């Protein structure tokens, strides 16, 4: 697919309620290919629910999600790999009991075509797929400076490296769009720079990145566009500089009376 055909992620009119609580209200946004779009908002604004709807873990009540113009079936997380949509989680999601290499190879394996019967009897095609998945996993680990960890169990890694493994596993899927749910959460400050470089690298490779993040420094330094969610609605959107100075955004975060002469530096 050429870069001009890649439209990235489009979310239109998504709403979701839990019982009487309307968590998302008519949310529309885009995360174009080759750029970083951030979603920020105070606690409880609906950011993780939005990530869950986009990645098919939660079924929306209304609205659609598209990757490169193709509508994704609501609530079908497993179908996302076929549509090249990858996602990382707020809480680390890695396959414990498996090596770093095999964790990343699972990402590569998910994009390969095979048959269930072939997988069951481990026919020649399955074995070739496994070999190829491991080779591309190894190449990615080299690229991200994790090659020396290939044979370690993923749970033996420091948290920051395990987070990076999760991200590399998503990249092994060769995604068109990635949703990163608070990638900086729990990371030591020293890891912020390599993380920013990794995310920027995704966009440079043409991926549409939707970055859900509380760390304003990270958001403001690498995002092209920022969407602000508040109480389930899109409050406003714009460039990092515009959003940072917007009195409505400052009020949403800090409460009324803070809007004058302040800038968002959370
Ligand atoms: N499965 C659920 N059942 C009921 N309520 C839920 C469920 N998931 C989320 N909520 C509620 O929906 C609202 C939005 O939650 P969500 O986790 O999406 O917000 P958030 O912006 O990601 O918050 P944070 O920044 O704290 O992670 C909250 O009031 C939350 O309690």
C-alpha cells in the first residue's frame, strides 16, 4: 500500500455507556498515517474506553472505527491483526513464561496466513512460518537494542525493557495503525527519551499512531495533533501549543479559576 493510500485511523461518532454512565459521547477523531495524534484528558475522561473500543475489546453503542477506510467489526479484538491495528496496554501485557524472542515472534506470527489444521499438526508451512516469525523478531530485537535479551524470560526484564518488548511485539505485526495506552506509565524518567524516539520512529515508518498519555512533556514534544477528551466528549483539539494554552483544557484538568495566565504543564 502506497503512503498516499494510507489513511490511518478514523473514529466517527463513537458512544458508549455503562449502565447509566455515558462514558463516550459521539467521539470523532483521526490519527492519520505517518503522524502522532495524542488523546489527553483528566482521569475518567474515557481514554482507555476509547482505546478498548478501537481495539475491539469493548463494543460501542454507536459509531464506527476505520483503518485505511475499511470499517472494523465492533467488539472483535482478534480481527484487528488482519486489519493491521496494534495496541499496547496501560498495564503491561506480555506473555509470561515465554522468552522475549517468542513474545515478539507471536506478533510476527499473527500477521502470517496459515491454516488451523496446519498449525495443529505443525506441517511444513507452519514450521516455515515459525522460522520466518523468529527471524523477523530477531531483526526487530536487534534494531531496538534488545538482542541480548532474546532468550530471557520476559518477566525477568526490568519494567522499562518489558514495556519496550510489548511495543516491539506490536511492531512485529507490521501494523498500519497503533494505539498506545499510556506507554510512559510506570517508566523511570530516564526511559522517556528512548520511548519518545521509538514512538516517533513508528510515525516515520508511516504508521498512524494514536498516543493516549498523561505525561504532558512526552505528548507535547512528539505529537502533531492533540485531542482533548473530557467527560467522554471531545472538548477541543489542535496543535500541542494551541491545546496547552486553551483555557477550557486548563479548567478541565485543574478546575475552574485556573484558566487565566496558566499553561498546562502536568
Ligand atoms: N467496565 C466498566 N464498567 C463500568 N464503568 C466503567 C467501565 N470501564 C470504565 N468505566 C468508567 O468509565 C469512565 C471512564 O473510564 P476510562 O478508564 O475510560 O477513563 P480514562 O480517561 O482512561 O481514565 P484514566 O486516565 O484514569 O485511566 C470512568 O468513570 C470509569 O469508572
